[in-house]
């Protein structure tokens, strides 16, 4: 399961539903884009350390960007950015899920709903 940034943020902010969803899966992954978004949201070094510890403790795999992911994301942007306001980060996260054969777990249905080759599971906080 590839987790979108929003679910991890909810979990880190103490949302019990998000924590339960994450704990329900043995295999946990995220895109390097999600990792960078989480780092960007940290307010200080302590929060960065907490974030790294959280991801490590739960055994998250962080998928790097590859040429195939970048290519697929650019196709998604060409196809969907005007239709569903798909941004670069979401295109890269979606492409990471598809290229690695993973389901994307997100609370952000709007940005992913039209991508036909992406399997999405929707989280409701």
C-alpha cells in the first residue's frame, strides 16, 4: 500500500482512524515526494527527527523517482492537469503507485479519480 501525504499528516497529528489504517497493513510505502512534503512541513529539527523515527519504526519503504515514474507523471499532467487540477506532486505520487504495482491510499479522491490505470483506496478521516 502506498500512502498519500494527507494520511500520514493526519496520523502524525493524532488522528486515530489514520493510525489504525496505517497499522492495518504489513507493507507500508510512500513516494520520495511524500517524504519531502512531510519534511517541508516540519517546523523544526525535532519534528524532522520524529518524522524519520515514525517512518522507520513502522517500516515504511520510500520509493525514489525513476525515469519511468517521471515519464508516467508527465503523461498524467498532460492528460489530467486541466481536467482535475492535478499538480506535479500528485502526478509523481500516482505514477509511483502505478509503476510499483501498488494501491494508493489517499483522502484526496478529487486529484486521482480520473487516472484509469491507478487503483485508489479512499480514506475518510
